[in-house]
C-alpha cells in the first residue's frame, strides 16, 4: 500500500497533469507564444515553470502509400485480444503472414493534439525540438511532473518544444485502429509537423533549426524521417531504441494489452475494441520501469494517465525502420541501461546496444556525429526515472557540441 505522503504526491501530480496553469498564473517576465495555428488554444506553463506553452489541436495534412491492408477483424472479447498477442509472439508463427495484405494508401487532414512550449522569456527562439512519445504514454511524457520535464530542460537551453499526441492517442483523432493508425502514416504526420514548424504554420514563427527527439515508437518514427527525408531534421535523438528487438515479445507479454474501453471506461468508453492499453500498474512497471530507479508515485501517475495504442501500430512497429544511408547530421541514442524491449533488460550485454545503432542504421554517418548514453537503473520509460536528469543534460550537451546550441 502506498504511504499517505505518496498518495498526496500522486493526487497533486494528477491535478497538475489534468489542469494546465492558466495564463493569469504566468510568472513575471513570461512572454506568451502566439496561438496561431492552434484550435481552442490554452496557455499554460511547463511543470517546472521554465517554459510558456500553447496547447490545442492542429490540422496536419499527411498521406502515405505504405500502410498495410490487414485481414484482421476487431476482437469482441478480451480473450481474443490476449490470444492475438500470444499468437503474435509465438516462435515460428505464421500469424503475421496470414493477416498482412498489400500496401494501402491512406490520406487525410488529421486533427492532432499538440503543445508548443517556448522558453520563459523568448517566444520565438531559433530552434525547436519535435518530441514524439512512445506506447503507453501521450504527449505529457515529455512534461510529466515537476522534476521530470524534458520540456523544462530544453527551455533552459534555449529550445522550444513541440510535443504532440500521436494519431489515436490523447487529444488526437481516433480513426480506424487497424487500417489507418499505423507506423507509416505516423511518420508522415511527424514529417508534416516538422515542415509546419519550419514554415511558420504554428505560433506564427518559422524555426530555423528542428531537432527530432523520440521515445520508443516515437524514436521509430523519428528514425524513419532521417531515412526517408534526410534534409528534414537538423539532428535526431533516439531514446528507448535500438536495433535489437529480442526483448519485444517479453515487453508485449509484460504490458498485457487490454481493451481500453473495459480497462479504463471513465476515459475510453467511446473507443472501439481496436484501441488498447497496458492492463495494470504491474504491467506498466514490467514494461516501462526498473526498480529501485523510480518513485512509486510516478509509477502510479503513469498508470492513471496511460495512453492508448492500436492493433495497427502493434502490427507495423518495425515496418518503417530502414538504414538512413544519406543522413549525415548528428544522431544520439539514449537508453535506460535496463531497457526491456530494446535491450532485453541489459543494454550493455553482449555489446552496447545503443552504440550498435550507428553501424546498423547510419553506416555512412561520420563517427564524430554519433554518440550514445545509458542512464543508470532505468527501464524503457526513461523520462520517469531518477536518472533521467543526466540523460536530459547529455542530450542538450550533445546538441551544443554539434553547433546546435541555442
């Protein structure tokens, strides 16, 4: 049972998560970014008060011809959901080949929940970091709680941040979870957001430097941008990522995906059975955390605010990963040292799995443009561990060392 102090911390954190600070609460000297491009904008401050943010929804035009047409019907029961993933991770299974069909084109103007945060005293910095979250989270992964805010650290280093809910998550549109919400379309949405940041479509400001930062599924998306659009990002930071997927079956079994509308009816009752969440706080810990490197209150908050994923995402997780043969800009891979899905719990054995990304996916990248970092006593959900602060500082220092300091 959690202590009374822990419960108070969780209650305060949930309140902070759910209710953004109003404009009237802005610190003295704060400069508010323009709300241009955002529908129903709300002005707030980041969790540590280092950035001023505008949140709302933005329209993103994105098309792909690389989605997969799946021959897979929505399950009607949790038993079917569980059996699907048992089949999916079974050794030698023909499951994927049986359901995967030809490439499909998906196109639309997608409503995406997004937040643009700028440094407290500068609403128009030159650089912005495009932050793409992973499975079991939404955009608040990057500005989670006081002391656990990547947005605050980026702002202290002069950067704006655009954090957004991936398609099918949070305040973003919830289209068909099998045929539409897939990795290929999400890459194009992220690429469109990058173009919008450079073009001045958001907050009426054109950023001259755009750095892609991902976590897990968000890193898969960011890496795919470097492979398909090598001129898009000025640097790529891949967290919770490697080219070793041997731990993914254990991760999927551990998070034990459940029907979102049954597991969290107060939040997701209106979603159909293609939308899933990790099933329990134990599942959340198994997949994302590593003791004793985290505060139990942060785990409780992660469970209370967990995000959705879809069958389409799960079936196409690695469909977009490919060597970025012509990308020559800075790349860093940052992992929790005990990451489960991408390191099977040990990122240093038998080799440094973060460092191994460079020869596998960036073979032509100059060695001076690559680095890696392992955060001690941290699992897959790196940002929610005590050692995240060191990882955040490493990333900002890496950017400064490569001429991208603000």
